[in-house]
């Protein structure tokens, strides 16, 4: 009886066990059937469609083998193809002959092996490329955080960067077994704006990388004669605009080449070499700890480009031990095309007009896009022919209006200072300069003069003009120029000639060509306008006589035409009273004694004043009474 009851009670349990086993068997059979169906390719179309929707690009593959019940669940895909996004046109974004993924439950990828990878990358604007998913991209490598092993072999790619006009082909691999410290290896070559370019890069392991974590990298770029090395940390974002912190060393014939390479605003230059720490975070880029040699000049300091505001502000703070004016002139010159900057010095002579004021159109509109802050100091500012001085300048540019206020050059004797304004907002750039040189001893300021001409000089300049080129600006310039010289000396032979004692000057030059006489004062007043510089008054007072002049400078033809009329301080028996003409190109005029007097048809020549009493007192009255 008990046995029967026990049997009756155990029957439901047996049936439950049987049902459970049957259900489990059915489930296992279903799983095996599903996996078999997957392995047979029956669901390939649906899986490809699901993947396409997930990454927003067409996906296809030849075979998909799963081993999900293995101790190391894995999937092997062969013949994988990822198409371009719709806007990029036909073709493949990427292909791989074999892709193996190893998982841990619940389906977290821990290993990735890629063989025969091919990628065709395209960038058409700063905000659009074919590899970022969704608008704005994001850290497209963040999924590698859980990956313990990443191996890429036989990887090849092309990169068409239409922003920089660059096309590259290259290879890529990632194998920790071969290179534990720098498993990522990239090498590429191609053409950038008409010139050959070679790049290489190496990076730390990409596997187990935390999302947004700094990534160690090193890279080199060779573009013609330009060479750049960089190493440090980057934070990829999938848009080539991530944050970074790099030490950079560069050298080349022209700093402007980096404008094309790295899309940063840099000027034309003489051959250079530099090192710096370059950082970018958000929309702000900093170059600090700059140490550079450009031409014969050196620089140290920092440059910050802040794009956090509606208008980008570039702040430049540099100090120089030796700054040469010809290097500054090169920095201000127009930037040649990339095919030139990559191999040719920015200071190299260019085919141009043999003129002082060039007719080449100025390209200053590009400065209107940004605002600038300048703070430049130089211990020795070197202008050929002048003694070196100490330079200090501060400047700002706001919405295309630039003001250098003040700039100061402290010479060993005397100081130059002034204000320069440039407005590039109009159809043509407009310039305005107000400057002065005060209490400058000529012998100290211009060492090459030696004892041939000396004294204490003062110069005042106030000019303004506008034009599409320096020639146009000169043609439309207006203003005044004033120059005073006092308490000086001049070669006695020259003084005799310009003050009307031509014969005495000739004898003095033969007897003692280095003999000097007192130059009590000289004053020059000139007006600028109508394409000419006209003399308002020129007066020279020496110990042997006085002289005045008329004439001027034609800025269009760039020729000088002055005539000096002299008056000896005392009568000489053998005296020839003849004016002296100084004429010819501005940069190479010639002096000639007009024995026949003033040019035919000219107006009555001005008569030099006669010095009465003390020449010093006379000069003081002349200088004080002539604005």
C-alpha cells in the first residue's frame, strides 16, 4: 500500500523531470539548429541588415561562423564589406578578408583579429567625413576598452582629404607581440597640393583603452625639405579635431609650409628650426615653450589661439635676443603656394619689379577673420646700416582694424617711437603712421657714416594712405616729413661744394679729403601728396656757408630731383657759384654740379640766407620757427 502511494506521489516529479529534460533538449536543439542556420548563412541577410542599421552604412559578408558555446565564444566573418555612407557615393568604406571576434558573456568583445583590412577614408569638410558615425562623430575607438587583444595584419588604406587637398596611400598594423610599446604602426605617402609627402606614426596599444583616455603617439612628416617630429598624447574623437598635448620639433625652408600641413595660421619665413609644446583642448590651441630660429633671428615665448568666442583671438607673446629687420620683412611678405614653401626659403629672391614700391596686390583680407594681440620684445633689433636697438611693441587687431601702439626702438643714442594703424575692412587696406626719432647721434646711429657726417638728429613723420598695393598707397599718400640735424660736422670738401664754393671744395678734397667742418644745423620740411614728396623748405648751415634746396621725389617713377643753391660765408677770389643737382633713382641718386646755373626755364632760384651773428643762435631760431 505504501509503495503504491509512494509511486503515485513520485509520478508527477518524474513527469516534471521528463518534461524539463524534453524542453531543455528542445531548447538545445533549437540553439544548435539556430547556430547551424547561422553557420549555413540562412540569416546572413538579416544580420547584415541589422549591422547596416546599427552603423548607418551598408554591410555585407560572405560567411559567418559562430562558436558561441565554446569556452571562448567567438565569431569568424570572412569577406566583410562596409559600404560608404549615402552622401559619399558608391564604393566601399572598408573591407576585411577575415574578422575574428572573441567574447565573454554577455557578449562583450575581448579579442579582435583583422586580416587583410582595406579602408578608403574621405574628408570633405571640417565637419563631415565617412568614418564617423552620426553627426559630430565622437570617440570612435571607445569600444576598445574591453578588448584585451587587438591584432591587425596586412592593413592598407587610402585617405582623400579634400580640406587640405591631400591624397595618401598607406599601411597599418597593430601587433603587441611584435612591438609591445608601440604596436600601432602607420606609414603613408602621397601628394599634398602638388607636392610629395611622407608620413609615419606609432602608437601605444589600442586595446584596453579607456574611452577618452590620453593616447601616447609619435609621428614624423616629411614634405619636401620640411621635416616635423611630434610625440606626446592625443585624445581621438573620430573627427581629427581631438585634444592633444605634443612636443614638436620642426625645421624647413619656410614656416608657412605648416599652414598647409596642420591648418594653423603661420607666416612666410626664412629657413627655420623650432621646438615647442603644442596643446589643443576644445577650440583653443596653445604653443608654449617656443624656441625658434628663423633666418638670423631667434624667438622664445608662446602663441595662443582661442576659438571659444564668436571671433577667434590669436595672442602672440615673443621675446628675441636678436631680431633682424630683413627677417621681419620676410614674415610680412605674401605666402607662396605649397609647392614653393615645402622646399624654397621664404626669403629667396622672387621675380619682381625693380621698384621700391611694388605693384603686387596686398593680401591682408585674411587677417580680418581673426583678432590678434601682439607683445614683442627684442634685446637687439637689427636694421642693416643702423646700430642695433632695443625693440618693444604692443599691438591689437579687432575686426580687421590693427593698431600698433606703441612701438619703441631704443638706440644707443636716441629713441624711435610711434603708432601704426592698418584698416583692412574696406575695399583697399588703409595705413596711417605717426612716428618720431629724437636725440639720435648720427655717428652712433649710422656707424658707416664715420666722420663724414655727424650731429644730433630728430625726425618726425606723419603719413596716411590707402591702396591695393604699396605702389597705390604711395600714389595716394598724404602727410608731412620733418628732419632736423644740429651740432654736427660734415666733410669740408662737400660743404664747400653745396654752399657754392665749388673750386674751394675741389682743392679741399684733393688736399685733405677727410677734413671736416662744422655743420651748425640742417632742416628738411617736405609735404607728401599727389604721388610726390615736395620740398617745403631745406636749409643747411655750415661753417663755410649756407645752402637751400627745392625739388622733390616722384613716387610713381621713384626718382629724386633736388637742386641745392649755396652761399659761401666769405668771398673767395676763385669762386664758382653753381647749383648742385641730385637726381636719379631714389635708391641710387647721382650728384652733379651745374656749371651753367639753374636749369633752363626754371623759376627764380631760392636765395640762401646770410648768417648774421652766432650760427648756433641763428640755427636755434630757424629750427624753432619752422614747423
